């Protein structure tokens, strides 16, 4: 089985993503990341400029990661799909649901995601749902939102962008979670830290080696490093995390 590609979600750069994507992409490529996953801020640069920028730096545009409202809004969904297609990306990723406090909110979101997933599939793009920890909170009858969402969505249409840090914080074992949802897996966020804090990869409490072993078993397209914030220079953090990924075989 082919080794997964290694990417980065540049949320660690904070507000710099809004006005210096050129500098960010140059740094990410120099450190050794093969691809970059962007937020909806990428639209401000325009597809032609972003495509040229990524090509010049030898980077793959993995896709766009944005919030629930952009998937409930048909016009915004179409805009995102067109942008990802224009850049040759493969993924459109959603964080969040209609209502985190009830199973009804997850059921409603499932309907939205099935529709969005079908539209993405028609255009050759994969729709993924990105988990945080809140989906693991037990709701009515002790049912967790993430499992309810899986029950109410078609795995052919709705895949999971499995964030192993948030699975851990949510109280489940990420390797077990990956194997349970092998039919939805393939795109991963590798993040480290402890509850309430984020660190460079290898410094926290997340079992990244076991997560990688499980991801490798069930098939991994992308392993994407994500660190929400850092107290260190960003370049130092992304370099250390890339070195850690190399140390575990990526």
C-alpha cells in the first residue's frame, strides 16, 4: 500500500493566512510538506493566483476546510466546489453541525451532508466531516453525536476527516475509532497536546504512532499536521512536527 502524503493545515499561522499565502506556502514547502489544506480565506486570493502559487512551489492543494453554514448554503457550496476543482484539489471539509446539543441537530446535519456529499461526488470531490471533541458528548439516551452522524449518512457520500487529537480529548481511542470507521477514513489530521493545549507533534499525549498504524491498515491518502496555535516561532513548530512525522515513517 502506498505511503500517505504529508500535508499541513496552516491555522497555526493565524491572521497571516489572510494576507501572506505566498510566504506561507514557501515555508511549508521548504520544510517538507507536500500539500496544504486551506480555509475559506483562500477565496480572497482568487483561484488563478492560488493555482499558480501552488504550482510554483511544487505543492498540492488538498482542499478547502470551512464551517457548517457554507454547506447548508447552496450558493456557497457551489463556490467551494468550483474552487477546489479549479485547483485540482480532492477534498471539501466541514467542521460543525446545525445543533451540537441534540440528536435532532445531528440528524438535520446528516441530511445536509448527504446532499453536499452527493454534489461533491458528482464533481469528483470527496466530502469529509472533521470531528472535534463535542461530537463525543453523550446526548439523548447516551448516544454520541459522531456515531449518530455516521448512522444517518451514507459512507459513500460522507467521509471523515479524522482528527486524532480531538478523538482523544473526546474520550475515545483514535486507533480504534479509525478502524471502526475504516469505510470513511483516508484523510487525517494529526494534532498533539493535552486537553486544552496544543503542542508540536510528539510532545503531547496523543498516541500518534498507534493512530498511524491504524490509518496505514485501513488506507490513508493524506496525513495533515494541524496545530491550532503555538507559543514558539511558527517556522520552528512546523519544522519540528515535520521532523517527528519523518521519525515515525512519513
